[in-house]
C-alpha cells in the first residue's frame, strides 16, 4: 500500500467529503459569510466537484448548536417525502399520518421557532433535481403562517449553475424575488491548489508536504482547472504511479503518466483498478506493455513478410 511508502497515515486524496480535510478557498469563505449572515432564501451554486457538499458538511460541524438544521441530500424524494425526512431529522415527534398533517407539524415547528427568535436552516443539496411545484412548495415554507416571511428561517438551495436557471421559471417568480443571497463557488486558483494539496498531505500525516514538485503542482492545476474533485483523483493516481515506480517525490512526469492513464480510462472502458491496490495497477500496466509489445511484434513480422513477398515476387 502506498501509505507506508510515503509515510502517510491515511489517504490524503480520498473522494469522501470529510470535514477534517476541508480547505477554505476564497470563494468558500465568501459563501460561508453569506450563509452565516443571510436569512430567507439563499442559493449556493458551483460546478460539479467545486466543494458545495463539502462546504455544507464543514459548516454543519462549526454551527452554533442552538440553530436547528436539517440537510436534505436526497432530492429524488417527493415534497411530502422531504417533509417527512425533515421532521425526522429535526427530531420532531411525528405521530401525524397524512401528508397534510406532516406539513402542518413542520410549519408549526418553524412558526414556534420564529416567534421565539430562534434560527432554523433547511438545506436542500442537489436542488436542481427538484421540479417546479416542489420548489414552489419549499418556497412557501418561508411564509408559514401566511403573513410575512420569517426573519429567522433560512432555506439554502444548493446545486450546479443550472439551478439558477430553474429558479427563473415563470411559476417561481415569488421565489426568485425572495432570494436574499446568491453565492457561487469558483475553482481554486494556482496558489490555492498548492495550499490545498499541501494541506491534505499534512492532515494525512505526511512529514514532507513537498511530496509533489512545483512543476507537478503546476501540471495538476492546469489539468484540473482548479476543481478539487479532479485534483483528488489525479493526485491519488499520481501517488500510486510514484509508488509503483519507487519514486518518493512526485514529479511532472509521474503526473503526466497519471493523466494519460485517466484519459485512457475515460475513453476506453476497462476493468477499473482499485486505487487501494497498486499491485493490480502494476499488473495492469505490465499487461498493457506486453500487449503493446505483441502488437508491435506482429506489425513488424507482417511488414517483413510483405517486404519479402514483394522482393521475391519482383
Ligand atoms: N474545499 C474543499 N476542501 C476539501 N476537499 C474538497 C473541497 N472541495 C471539494 N473537495 C473534495 O472534492 C470532492 C468533491 O467535492 P463535493 O462533493 O463537495 O463537490 P460538489 O460541488 O458538491 O459536487 P457535485 O456538484 O457533484 O455535488 C469531495 O469529496 C472532497 O474530497
Ligand atoms: Mg454535492
């Protein structure tokens, strides 16, 4: 396993959104401030893999325990299913059987907190999956008793940039008008990519956070476009290739090797190699080398045969 080879205590570039590894980039910090300060409807968008879910999980860890928070991650649920999930998640005793009763229980809970001046946050991740009627129903929760929008309630809708377009739907005009803040996560810039990589290595127990050369990091920045999910996949593969080649320092060549491997994987379906199993990777690489040598051998033999036939024939 490459961990002991590089003196690591755990995988630094796992794809699991682990709050211990959270890196606060500039745009993450800007979004954090908005999310902590704004009430009403807040929309958080960002391209896939920029860290929306990671930010939500990191914020949840740091949240004031007085704030009631529910995080809905499964937006394939119908609205009633989401209400049921929220009741459960908020720890509200749920004796009500019908959807209308459940909705009334949630509204009652939100109203009571509102009147007591207590903050409540409803987070809906992957909100782009919601249809227009469901979004409208969610928006209506802001106005629980039909009078005025709550001052202490926050509904945070999270998704890719297309989410903004969905909210522009003509049936959601009231919702659109109620948006109190829009935050957009951006890819990391070059300096952030370097801090991100070194930070992850440090948290994973590396003694030498300079494990990746400067040129290697520049290549990673270029290939990933600063998207953390891509950085993780690439760095994890680069460590595997470094281990397989007995190189303790990851240079640009190793990163290029990993990029070629990832690109090939993207174009040609192949049996995936478990990234935790470098032996499998090595055997796949040597199989590939053997295959290429065989193909080259066959090509050379047929060229010689063709030449001989032409020569003899002539
Ligand atoms: N700011 C960050 N700090 C640490 N790790 C991050 C950060 N952003 C992203 N990652 C890493 O990249 C992976 C993808 O991030 P995440 O799932 O949060 O992205 P997302 O924006 O929610 O993507 P999607 O649009 O696909 O839901 C995470 O599992 C995590 O490992
Ligand atoms: Mg996400």
